[in-house]
């Protein structure tokens, strides 16, 4: 078991539950249906990658530097992809309408997710 990866996964899992509940109870009626859909997508992808992090942390037989690389790719993917979607979906509400750099951050996070999955696959193939 890799303690750092498990702690990161538990933090992002906790945060996904809190943010999902916040949208359902605190943002409903304050955001449009399309904005809530964007928020939901952020929560969904965050959860998918929490499970990926848990997998990385709980399977000690897959070891090596590539696992750490996948860990960082998934972690920064969550921050960039989901984080930017949370901000984009609430920019009218929060007054962040003038911040234009958020849009391009989302696909960077998606690319980090893709790279993380490829890195995990390569790590598994290299594992003896």
C-alpha cells in the first residue's frame, strides 16, 4: 500500500462527495441546467480518477517510477480538469466572467488523464 497515494485519493474522494452534495443542495436554482451539468461532469471525472488513484495505491505488486508518474498525472488531471470545470460552471455566480484562461485548462487536464492511463498501462506491461 502506498500511503501518499491513498491519502490523496481519500482527500479527492471526500471533496467529490462534498462538491456533489453542494451542487445538489446549494447550487440548484442558482446555476442553469447546463452549468449544473458541467459541475456534474467535474464531480464524475474526479470520482473516476479517485478510483484510479486507489488502484495505484492498493496494488503494491505494480511498482516503479511509472506508478509515481501516473499518480501525478491523475492528481494534476483532477486539479486541472475538474477544478477548471467547477470554476467555469460557477463563473457567473462568482463573478469570474473575465477570466478567460480557464477554458484551455480543461483539455490540459483531460490530456493529463489520458497520459496517466497510458502510463499505468505501460507500468503494468513492464511489471514482471
